[in-house]
């Protein structure tokens, strides 16, 4: 099939529609507005709904209702709005409702700015709201991957009855790339017997709920969730390896940063340095398996992020102190420049000498 | 023998946990009776609040949702948009609907969201220990207004029906009470009307129910009903605040 040229933001919308999502609830915020603009036009074409909420707090709770009613549903926002959604996301995770949340991360904290960043990493992968829960977090690095991961996001959400967050930034949202859309199969949401759609004759009462007033029961619920998260950790780690096999130095970066690092790896290889890249595609579950594998050969790691050092904690956990883990980051909406990252690689590769 | 009093099908066969003299249970029963009488048992979906009445999700024997504090109208919006032919209602206290969830309530009404809010005005935050609610009367003593609510310091009580009436999306708004059998009957009629208006697709509907909380008012069950009648009703007049033109007559 012919490729079409598409912007990241549109790909998020089209990917969702093709994944059978028919409900979008959201509140405007830069830099993700083109996604709601796209869906406001596209949803009615496929008999779906785009609804602008009065706040992100409300949007997340509308998602709660729609997901509880059995729909494939999504919302999207950026930093400040994602913070407001944390209440709803915690309830969604507690009630084990499937949904997809897009975070076009921007510079923070506070109002920060609208430039691309990865500073919401902790918030996304460590829980975010109150309580002991996890989101499945996907981090695409190209427009094609956005399309593909949107389908996976909805499938994973339904498979595990868990909210899925897609992490991107303004660069990916604005980026225009040719994509293969594949067959226009209009996926349908799978059967959800647990959804509260009205009592069926002789059927059980359905309750969409996160309240367990008796501590023994709440603990049981938490243990059940933890077991689910363990299954996800075992089965769903995804990553891309780039020139890793003989690498003595491994860069680790996701999303936009990983694109920059790929170019850095090529430059390093041109100068005869054995450098490779691991690009986590799932940042939760973190692709720990590959890090533990490559730490045998690799002598050192360099984590590159658009923040002051967040994912580095997960890399360190996986490396378990066996190798040095270095960090290079830009923050506040600033992007790492390939030349500077290369400089850092060279310095570390040569044992710290510039 | 003719049965004059049976448990509605939509009401589960379990005892309420409410304090003696609490009228939450009466309102639950009215909602269940109306669901039965409208033949909506299989198509009714309720959203429970955070507050004393959270366990309405157990008391009503229909499919239910439990929402975050104040967010029931947003949750109801999500449900109704996915399942437009269902009867979707929220059941919320005054802290839930008129303080933390004011935004969700007002905008559900503004959008003309086809849901019904059963709004329980008991003039306090009951579940958390009788603190001041937006609806607490001037002079009323609560655990956070130990000397009585003062307008200068605490602001003035909120009249929710009156607040929502000017919104074009509001189709049916009524304030009722359940302090005596006559008013209980009127309350049931209002709930039925709200559900019917919702199912006709006319817009947002709400029934505000003045309800007792003897425990946090520090009154006996009987005194509480008297206080409701003598103190609350004058400030919160009963009646219909908005009706769609067709059901006016
Ligand atoms: C976000 C949040 N803030 C505070 C609470 C604590 N809380 C539980 S119930 C309640 C008040 C409920 O009062 P109301 O809505 O008037 O219902 P009532 O108990 O009087 O029926 C509060 C503040 C909470 N659960 N969640
Ligand atoms: S505390 Fe008040 S509202 Fe709560 S159950 Fe008791 S009487 Fe009812």
C-alpha cells in the first residue's frame, strides 16, 4: 500500500480511530492541540464522539465512565493537564479500566513552557497519582511507530484492563513522515462482560469501583494488581537495539532523544568507536531484560534524556551497580544537540579525557 | 392478602448502614421504586458519590459505578455518551456536588447532558464528621463552624437549583424534601419526572432533596425532621425551578 505523509499529532488520532477508539474526551493545551483538532473532524466521520470537557479533571473522569461502559476511549493532554488527570487515572487503575492517555510532554515544572521535554517520566512510570498502581507506558520515536503503537496501546489496555499512556513530545507531534497505514480495518472493541451496561436477565450485577473499605480486601486487590503488573513486566518489555552487539558503550534513550542518539551512534562508529543504542519502546514495563543482557559486554552506559535525569534510575536498577551509568540531559524544553552528545560519548569513551 | 409494601426489585435485599433517622435510605428507596415502575431495571446505571451514601452502589441492585469525590457528573457523561439509551443518574451529597464537584455539575448542566443528578442537601459534610458544607445555613454550628456559620468569614450558603436554572442546558430542576409522607410522595414524583425528561432527551435534570443528618446536626431523628422543615425549607424553598415546556402543564 502507498505511503502517506502524516504529522505525529494526526497519526495519534488516525491510529486511535483505526484501533477502534470512538470516544475522545479532552481539554485544550499546547503542544497537543492538533490531535483534538484532528479527532474533532475525524470522529464524526466514523460515528464516534469528540467531546471537549471543562477541565482535564473532568476529561479523565469522563474516560472513567466511558471505559466502564465498555468503550475504547482516550484522552490526551500535556504536563499541567496530565497532572490534573492523575486523580481520574488513579481511579481508572484502581477500577481496572482500559483506556489510552497521550502525554505530549512539555517543559516543566509548573507552567514551564510548551517546548518538547521528557520531564514527566517519573510521573508516568512510577504511578503518578495516589496508590500503588502502574500504567503501561509506550514511547514511540517516529510517526510510523505512533500509528503502530496506538493499535497496541488499545489492545494492551483491553488485554490487561489497565490504563496505557503514550509518551511523546512536541517534536514527535509536529514531525511529518511517510507512514504505511495498512488495511483500513475498523477494529471493534472486544467483548467486555465486566462492563456496567445494565443488568442482563439472570446476569451478575456489574460494579465499576475502586473502593475496598475492608483493609484485608484492599490488600487482596493490591496483590491482584501487583500480580498483573508482574505478568506485564514478564511479557511486554519492548525495545529497539541499534548496533549493540559488539558495543562497549551503550547509549540509552527513548522517543525524540533516541533519534538524536542514533545519529550519535553512527558518528561514533564512523570514528571506530564501538557504541550502540538501546531505545526503550515500553518505559513501563522497563526493558530491564535487555540491559541485564548487554551489561555483560558493555563497559559503560550513557543515558540521554530531555530532563535532569529520571530514566537513569531505571537503567541503574537494571545495571545493578555492575557498570558505570553516566548521564547527559537538557531540560526545560531544550533539546540535546547531536554534536554535544557526541562530545560526551567521545570523552567517556576515552576514559574521561575530552 | 394484598401486599401493600414490597421491596422494589432495584433495591438490594441488604440492610442500610445509615444512622437512625437518616433520610438517605428513603431517597434510595424512591429511586429504586421509580426505576421499577418505569421498567428500567435492565437499563438503569447509577453513579455513587464519595460521602455517606457511597454504598448506594450496593443498595441498588442494578449495574453501578463509584466515582471520585465530586466527579459523578463527568463519569455519568462518559457513560451516557457511550450508552445513550440508558437511564443514567448520579447520587451526590452537597459537599460532593456543590463544592469539590461544582465544575462537573455546572458543566454537565450547561452541556444539557442527559443525565439526572439526585442531589442530597443535608447542610453538612456528613461522612467526614459534620464539617461545614456549601449548603450549611448561616448561624448553623458544624465542626468547622463551631460558633455558627458567619457570612463574612465562611461565605453564604449555595442554592444549587437556583444556580443551575439559568443554564439553557438544564431541562428539569426541582427541590423536594422527605421530612413527611406528603413530601416523600412529591419527591418520588419529581424523581420520576426527572428520569422521564432525561429519557425524552430534553437535557440535564436534577432533583435536590433536603435530607436529614441527625447525627451531625446533634439532634434526635424527630428533632432533625422538625429542624429541616423549620430551618432549611425557608432558605431552600421547595418546588420546580425548571421544567421543559411540554411537562409544564
Ligand atoms: C478528593 C477528596 N477529598 C476529600 C475526601 C474526603 N471526603 C470524603 S466524604 C467527604 C464529604 C462528603 O460530604 P457530602 O458530599 O456532603 O456527603 P454526605 O456525607 O453529607 O452524604 C469528604 C470531604 C475525599 N474522599 N476525596
Ligand atoms: S452521618 Fe448523617 S448523612 Fe451520614 S448516615 Fe448518619 S445521619 Fe445519614
